[in-house]
């Protein structure tokens, strides 16, 4: 298998493993210029044709993850449930008028 075919298969696997909407937690990022803090959560926007995972980070940033250089993991079902409960609490909170 040539390098191009190997990279194409890698990108295809990343797209299958991390579809848009997947929630990820950053463990570490090897980017000295614009790092995202460890522990930041985000949502997959898309995976490009070289396998980089483009993110919408919860802190408002939009920086891609590079598999093999950056360390990250999917949120667990429990973490996703916690987020859902937190969002419901915020959505159901009383509205204070002025």
C-alpha cells in the first residue's frame, strides 16, 4: 500500500470514528502557538481529508486536533448525561425580568 492510500484509509477511519457532533475532551495539545487548555471539551465539526478533526471548542475557539500529535478522548456516556442535565437546568431556570 502506498502512502497516499494509507493516508486516505486513515482519514476515512477518523471520519467514521468521529462524526460531526461527537463530543471530545482534550487531554493535551502539541501546539506552541495556539494551544487549547487541557480538559477543554468540544464538538466535532468535521474531519478533513487528511484526518484532522476540526473542532468547535466550548471556549469559543475552532482549532483542529491532529491525531497522533494531540491527545484526546470521547466523552463517556456519564459525562454526556451530566452535560445534558446541566443544559436542562440552565434551560429550565427561571427568567429574571427587569
